[in-house]
C-alpha cells in the first residue's frame, strides 16, 4: 500500500502516485500499483523517442536500448518508450495492454482486466522472447492465441 513503500521505490507525481517502480526479484525492476485499477482504465501514457531505421541499425540495436524498443507502426522506425513504458515487465497473460498513438508520438497503456492493489503491472513482449521467461509455462502458441484476442495490443 501507499504507506508501505520500500527503500529504493521510485514514487511518481500526484496523478500517478499509485504507481511504484520496485525491484521484482529475478525480473529486475517493475511497476506495482498501490490501488485498484479497473478494466479499461488508462494506466499510463509514455512519450517515445523515435529512431530512424538506419540510425537504429547502425547504433541502437547494438546497445541495451535494443531490449527496450518497440517497432513503431509508421515509417519503419523504432521507438524507445520513456518513463514507465520501459519498466513494465513481460507476462504471457498480461494485465496491461498498449496502443501506439502515432500522432502524439506516445504509447497508451490500458488495463486489460481489473488489477488489484499491490499487483505488478505487466505487458506482453510477444512470443519471440530474447530472454528466459520467469514464468513456469512459456508455451508460444498459448501466448500468441491470447495476444490475438487482446483489444489493446497493436
């Protein structure tokens, strides 16, 4: 809860004070909510930093930035989500989805289901992971089937 912040927690401004960045063990840092979030609610908006294809191929993909970028739906560009957008961990069955807002150059994160206080907020990175998932069952076909049904995954 809000009163039980741990050392090292990162606290956000008033409109996002219910969101905390916390160490999640083997998963590294992740985002936790301190209050209930209803299904369909806007969780966060993260502005993005766009990389042209050539710039990304020559520089970005050879750095840790490659682990935090999204394929942008316009112009063959890559996008680095700023703020919480680069902190959401992966889940095979996520509780948060996302939509690209190309006009505003941002990503909107939306609750896919009701999320309880003290629950980690996770998105899906898709089925082609570049790391070993912390989840016990990592069947690709189940994950792909789930993603195809999601309204908030682009």
